[in-house]
């Protein structure tokens, strides 16, 4: 079992930056693909960014390409999402997830989820 706990959310003005963290416990994250998803009020959950087990392959939603970066520190058993140039439409609850296949590029393969952290971007 892997337990995931997100942190780093908050309120930020449009154009600002935030870094989300996802700390894992229970098992090493190193063989897992990891990803970030988000869900805005009244909308379905959507994929934001993912990384394969090594970190060499990363994937992004078109809406965040060039603004968000996913990276992992396996020594700290932690995954990060650096979010720059934030927009009001980025407002959502952000979830961290782990994929035991190691691929990190398919939502249906994610089998461990955190509880989420709120990100609010004001205009």
C-alpha cells in the first residue's frame, strides 16, 4: 500500500506560482508512475501531468504545457508539481496519484490517490 499526502495548495493571484508536494509513505515510489489530476467545481476530474517511474518521460495536459512541471525526488519519496503563470481556470482541487505499472500516462492505471489540496487563483 502507498499513502499519498498532498500539500502546498493555497490562494494565489493570476500570474503567480505555487509548488505542490506529494509525500508518499508505506512503500518507495521509485517503481511507480506518478501523476497530478485536478477537479474543479461542477467538472469531472482531469489529468494534469504525469511521469513514468524513471522521470525521463513526462506527460502534460495541453492546458498546462509550458506552465507546469512535474518532477520527482525518490530519495525523499516525494513528487512535485511546479505551477507557474497560474490562471483563474487552474482553480481546482489537485490530487496526487501513483501508478503501479510505472508508466504514468493512463488515468485508468492509477491505483493510489491522495486526498487533494485546494488551489485557488484569483483574477
